[in-house]
């Protein structure tokens, strides 16, 4: 997940995403739940920054380490295959959004004030929109665009759009990410037009 995420995620965010990965995902550890990523990353201080703090983004200190891990010829048994990572993170993002997105997620007392007039909004966002949900909302379509076509993925996307689209738009507004909506929809349409065959 650290290698395939489009922005650095904290141990807390990774821990929140793990249960939403498909059961067959190679990214999902076959370990007792809940799984704490710091049990692994705390031993990788020479390779990762932020490994000792649960809320600090985990970053690779050396790009050459990532190059090593994703090259099967060089890394051998340490090889990390990212070919299915986008699919798995797209599905995890859709799953966590389907579970967590809801009407008036920040429990605002009125819908008549613009976001910049709500003084306590940053605190409400921190309380109600965890970083894992924020990541999913911002990057689900980026992971989806390179996902191979499968009837199950297509149905998952349709279910999400039917049930949660308006709630996602609300979160994007709260995150001051309205400008990102058009590129995200563009990625979705590209995937739907290129990747999705006419399933029966």
C-alpha cells in the first residue's frame, strides 16, 4: 500500500483501509485482525520516515528502494507485484466510502452557510472525515482508471454511484476539493468507456 498509494498514508489510514481490501488481495495481510502496520514498519526506520508514529505519513526515504522492490529480477523473494494494487485500492476505496459516507457527515447545524463561514468546520472535518476516507474520496477513480474490466468491479462502481454519489460530492466540497471532481469524473468515464465491455 505504501508503494501504490498516490499520497503518503499514515499507519492509522493503512490500518483502516486493510479490512476493505478484497479477501484475495496480495496487499491484505493474512494476520490476526485488527492488524497494526506499525508492527512491521517500526523496524524499517532506515527505509521509511514516520514509522514510529501512527498518524504521521509513511514515506520511502529512497526511491531506489521502491525500484528494488518492484523489480522481480532484483528483489527475488521480496518482490512486490503492483499489477493488481490499483484494482485492490480502488475496491477498498469504494468499500470504505460505501460504509462511511452519509448525509450531513459533519453534522452541520445549517445548510444555508457557505463552508468558509463555518468557524468550527476544520475541527468537524477532522472528527468526522478520517484521513482514510479523505484519501478514498480523492483517489478512488485514479486507482480505478487502470483497473481491468470485471463484472464484479463494474457492479461495485454502479452500486456506489447509485447509493453514495451525492454524499461523496458533499465530502469533496467539505475538503475544498470541488475542482477535483471534474478530473475524477473524467477518469471514471475513461475507465467506463475503455475498460468496461458490454456485460450481460
